[in-house]
């Protein structure tokens, strides 16, 4: 099985890959299962009524993440990669007004979001913190089809059967990807990646690209890869222009546009401080995550909650680094995806599984590796950069205020980008030799996440989420 760069970088909408993108995909998949008719409850009639129930983190922080809206959109036939954010309100309003889902290949299905979307605040489902059950009933109320889905981070969704198989070691993590037996560089660890690079004489980006070309023609791949950067960059630009209050009730004000205005005014007047580069990194990342918080179009990188780190670091490379070019952007994305695949395979990119070390920490590690590669670093320096950035996010909790991807998430992306650049710079000043291998650091993150209290794993039951100001 193969984890493609387009599994790591998915085009979707905010505010959360695990709580918005995942549930939308699960709802759309449930419709496909209904159409197939292969798993229907024995003796039931045709499907006539739908119900969706969220558990665990999807219930506790679902309202803040627009999880209910995501399920409605998925049942309405929407997919994250093709959904126009400007159409969301109209689609949702139609379902709420009609109290019905009309899907191709299925009879009209009764569905009243007010009653048929349920947040169960009891115990989480057994296999993962992000669980949901979708059910279809016939017109007599008899169960027609039931499926349990788990949103496991980064927009990836597994059924209960798939996740059980994965936990038992019978199914690879990358269950959504395509089997590629002829993949030329099948590295599953950083050590293997470095060994294959040394034997072949190829860079990490070159090996990753050759693996990808098993799946599609070079011109198609290059177009899709550049599209990823175009969506990232467009998201930065929108966020740098828009002002106002973010939705959700915290009354958080957008700040990126005002910060950029200040930075523009300081250019050329000798007022800039030496650390102004950090301010540019922060404003790029904040622009993305303000767009994400508003439900705009973003790229999971590797998640929505951490979507600002990699675009900010690429934009920093493009705007601030002499000699930057488009080929460097491609090298950056390919290298970052290779590192992201290692982290997802051997640990997690889900805040609900391991805390924010798995989201912003993973993004910073990927960005550090990407920047190091774009600036000409060796494979050993790239692996070192990735390890430095991840190491210094270990233990970071996921404790979003009111379940919204706003506080501390927006600023945290800016600081993640700053750490990524610092890590790349440190690695480039060495020869790639270092004490702690990236594989060991990834394993440390997995162990830390496994032992982390559930209060600090995207439940909003601890940390900053329960220490809000009184007014």
C-alpha cells in the first residue's frame, strides 16, 4: 500500500480535517454503501430515513468544528475537494428546509438535522476518539443499514472493521491508497529512506516523485502537485485581505490583514527589526488559519488545524530566500510529503490521538525538511531538520477553546513555521550527523500521545479550553 502526496495534501474546507473533512467523507461514503445494497439489514425494506450520531471528540467539540454541517453536506452529496465554500450555506439551508436528502440512485430519504444529527456526550466509541455512526431505516422504522466510521486525522476515514484490522496489524495505515507493488523506493522509515538515497544517489524528493509516477503520468502529476501550491498560496492571499470576526462565539478578530499592513508600511524606512522575518512567517500562517477557522478552502498539511505551517514556510522561501524558484517549491512539497508519510505511518497526525504534537508538530517537521531540501540540503541534513522541528513539539497538547480551531491554533501555526525555519537553518549548518534519529523521535511522539490524558487530545476538557477569561 502507498501513501501518496495527495493523501497528505488534500484540498478541502475548514475548520478541521478530522472533524469536518473526515465526517463529510464518511457521510458521502455511507450513501455509496446504501447504493450498493450489499450490506443491508436482512428483511428490511428500501431506505427511507437517515440518522447520524457523533461520539467522543466529534461530539464534545463537534459544534465548534462544524461537524454537524459537514455530515449534512456529505449526505447532500458534497465532497471536500470539489465543494465551493460559497455554496455551503445554501446547501445546508435547503436540507434543513426540505428535511430530506435527494441522492442519485436512492429514493428520497427523510432527514431532519434538528433531530437526526445527535451529539452523544457519553463514552467514546471503543476504537478511536473520533467516532460516528450512520444509520438508515426503512419506512417502518426497521434498521436497513448501519455503519460505524472513525475519522483518524488528516481527513482519513476508516470503518470500524478497517480500524480493527489495522489495530490487529492486518491492514496498513494507508487503507485509502492504491496498492503499488512496483514502487521503486518503498521506504517505511527514515533509516530506510536514507539508505535508499545513499544507494541510489537520489534525493528524498526524487525518490518520492518516482514513487508517485507509478500511479500517474508525469505531466498529470506535475499539474496536480502545482495545484496544491496554488490553493495554498491563494488561501494565504485571501487571509491577508479579509478582516472581521471569526464565527463560533469567541469573537476572535482576524489579525493577518492588519499585521501585513504594518509590515508593508515598515519596508524601506529602516524601522524593521532583525526578527521581522518571523513576523512574515507568522502572518502567512495566521492568514491560512483564519481562513480555515472561517470555513474557507484550505489544504490539509497534514491537517486543517496545522494547515498554515507549510504554506507559510513555502511563502517565506519564495519571498525571502534569494535564489528561490518553482522547482524549489516542488522539491519542498515532495520532501515534506515523504516526512509526513513516515509520521502518519509510524505514529499519528491526529490531535485526537496524540495531541497537537501530531498536528502542528508534524507540520513543522515536514516544513523544516521541505525548506532544507529547497535550500539544497543533503538527505542527512533534511532528516536532521525534520527531527529538530518534531523534537521541540513533543508533548504539545490539543486544547482548543470552545472546540474552535482558533485559540491557540491560529498563532500556534505561526510559531510552528518559525520553528520549522529555525530547524532547517540549524540542520544546514551541520553535516547531517546528530544524536537522535528521526525514527526515534517519531516513536517518542507516538508513546507520548498514547500516554497523554484524554483531556488534552482535542476534547476541550482541559488546558486552555477550561481556562477561559470570564468576559
